[in-house]
C-alpha cells in the first residue's frame, strides 16, 4: 500500500510567544491538552492514517519533544512493578507510535522554510504536513481522505474549512472551483492571511497538507511574503496556478471536528471540549460545566 510509505512532517519550531511564560523553557507543542501534549495528538493522527515515519522540525528546546517520544525504562519498570498497567500502557504508547526523526530549522524564517528543511529526509516522494495548532478529532479521518484524494488525482491536496469571514485574516484563503465531488474543490489561487475584503472566499487553509515533492523546488526560490516569512501558501499558490508537472492543487472541504490550540482562548476551549467528550472524565465534568456556566 503506497500510503504506508508516505512520510509526515510536523513543523514544531515556533516560539510560542502567545503562551509565555509557559513556553519559556517548554516548546508550545508540549503543552498538555487534557493529559497528552498537543503534539502527541498530531503524531497519533498521522499513525492512524498509516504513516509511521515522522520528521519533526524543531527550534530551540528540542529535548522535551525528543524525550517524550522516547522510552523511559526506569519509569516503565516502576509502573510494571506496581502493576499499574493502565499508566504503563499510556507511557509506552507515546514511544511506540511511529519512527520519529528530528531536524532543526535553524532560523525561524517561516512555515515554507521549515517545510523545505524536510527535503533531505522526504526525498522525491509525496508527503504529509501536519501543523500542531490544529487538532482534528480522530473520529473524523481527514488525513486518510486527503491521502486517498492524492492517490486518485496525483495532485497536491490541502484541507479547507469554511470560517466566519471575520476570521479569514488569520488563515490562508483559497479561490476555488467545484469538482464533481461536493467535498473536493479545485484550488485556483491562494492568499496568505488576506483582509476580509481581499479574501477570495471564506475557505480557510487548515493545517493539513499532502504535498507533491515539486513544492521543494518552488520553496527554494519563494521570496519572503506575509510577515517577512517564507510562506508555504505562496509556494502552493504557484503550484495551483502553474502548468508544470505538479498535478495542480485540490482542497478537501472538512466539515468535521477541529480544535484550535493556537491561542489561549482556543486552547482552553479545546481542553474543555475534549475532556467533556472523554469517557473517563466526561461523566464527572459535564454536570460541573453546567453548574459553573449557570454562575457566569
Ligand atoms: C499557518 C499557515 C496558514 C494556515 C494556518 C492554519 O499559519 O501559514 O496558511 O491557514 O497555519 O492553522 P499560522 O497559523 O502558523 O500563522
């Protein structure tokens, strides 16, 4: 199965300034969402889609990330000794998910630059990119759908989601044309973080991509764009509008559950939603949420 061989890239080199001081010594990807670091959800999502080779692009503070996905024999022995199989399983799970590699970004020159750092590891093959600020509910298998679309069309596939036009300035926005599939659109243009007036639609790029390797050549020559950074969106805009051999760009329109952990309010909402949904925590939390809401 070709999808078994696809590699995934997770950029995790951001400074996490919105979460200071929590992110002073800890990468923001390690902040817990209920009881797992945010990045573990993303690695689990890739593993569920059949991807077992993952490259994490890191900035400073690499150690916590590397340690998290490594085994901790002394902790495992202790839990084994105590007969605490539940916790043991949870500890072992995070180190058994995938073959995880790391590369440093060096300078924080933007998402496009981070993705380009994956070139040597990925080689001349399609690959997935997952951004850690977007968590996709495991009951809504977006990445698997995207890989299937990629295999059917031989094209670059991005995930799109309708957002309130007031929010489009926080995302890449897509100009699209319909296809014969209601959930798939042809992407004819992309703009990074446009104003509401300049946005070609309210279809926002959410952080999942299945890219063809042609993107690397384009990224090599992509000039800094919005915010002075090398933008992945700008490289994809070129891929969407050029007649080269990249196969074009299509968007899978996602209508499932997505949790944003990018800023503090969304992060808190994500924790509340995910905890309320959990079988082990939900029954105790849900009535309390109601009681608490009534006091507001
Ligand atoms: C990045 C991308 C943007 C995309 C967003 C999704 O922006 O540049 O196109 O819409 O992720 O989360 P960031 O949020 O990292 O600034």
